[in-house]
């Protein structure tokens, strides 16, 4: 595959791992991986509070009779402001979906091979962001490469890149050991560094 530098100039070509590039796209396997990944990424914390879960309301607001007002037993009644929800949604933890290592690696190989066939995978020799990291510098590099929606994959975490890309909506970074299949599929371009390509075979082969 053709390698370019961060300015877009061509560099010597490298051999992409054949075990990945020759993999046929398996839609069912990729679908299983993506659905399991999305399911397991849910925090499962969405819930509502009923009248017993809302804080306060232990004391009766006023006496039962003689005030002229409607009787009330608690200020946390569902018909009161700041009260509990009548039919509250209760949090029920769901079981995690398991994907075997062989399936995970085969699905990633399938995704990467499709990226290559669709010419959406780009290989860059290295990406260096000067200190202190600035968004304007990274934006200039990205626009010079003709990228608008891209995921950069490094061998290890690149703190300067992460800081500089915080304000760029469609630019993100990952490491080889923590690939996000959803981001890889949705990105217009996936940019790998040469070091990431060299260590990719150990992760997905």
C-alpha cells in the first residue's frame, strides 16, 4: 500500500498483512460484532424515581381535616411538583453479550478488508503534533490530507493528538488494541500509522 506523510507527500510502499487484505466481507459476523459492541456500551443507568425513591416527603404536609384543602399524605405524591413518577421505569441490568476472540478478530479483518477494497483506508508514516498541541495545527494537517470525517489509528495513545482533536467534530483517534468497529464502519476514511499497521497482525490475525 502507498504510504504518505502528514503533508501528503508519497513515501515508500509497505506490504499490508495478507491475512487481513484477503479476508472476504462477512456481513452476518460484522453485524453480530457491532450489535454486541453497542449493547455492551450502554451504561444501563436510565431509570426514573417513584414516590418511594424520591428524597423527602416523610411528614404529612398538613392535618387530614379542617384546613379546607385537599387531603395530602406526602409532598412527593405524583400529582405534586417534584414528586415521584407514577409508573416509573425501573432499571434492570441486562446481560452482556459475549463475542469470542476468534469471531472478534475475524470480524475486524472483514471490516478492514472492506475498507481497503473501498479505498477508505489510508496509511501515514507518522503524525507529529508540536507542543503545545493546537487544534489549528491539526486542522491544517487534516485539510491538507483532504480529510473531513476520519478516524486515526495509532499503535499507542497520542496525547497531543487527542488534545488537538477535541474540538474537531469528525476527527477522532483510537489505538490498535482498542478498535471501535462502529467508528471504523461509519468513518469516511480510516488513517493508520505504519507502526499501527505493523502491530495490527498481532491483534487481529
